[in-house]
C-alpha cells in the first residue's frame, strides 16, 4: 500500500513538473507512471548500492557526498 501511494505521488509530481518546466514533456499519464516506476526502482536498488560503495568517501566528507548522490539519481 505504501509503495502504491509513493508511486502515485511521484507520478503526480512528474506531471506537475512537466507542466511547469519548459524543457520537460510528458505525453500521457501512462508515461508519467512508467517514469515514476523506473525512478522508484532506481532509488530502491541502485541508490543503496552506490551509498555502500562510496561509504568511506562519504565518511570523510561528513555526508556531503550523499547530497550529490541524491541529486544524480
């Protein structure tokens, strides 16, 4: 249930951003849901792996690297 709610919120936010920002274009609601699903999968599986791999550098920078990782993903 929590996953579906987050997925819906992400899809709505992608739709809103597409209407506000000129360079981003979403052709249909299905596209917004697919983009939200892909972003959710990336954040669920790839982000923890990258955080774990960069842990020593993250400790040295006192967590600042996490901001760059979040921005990249």
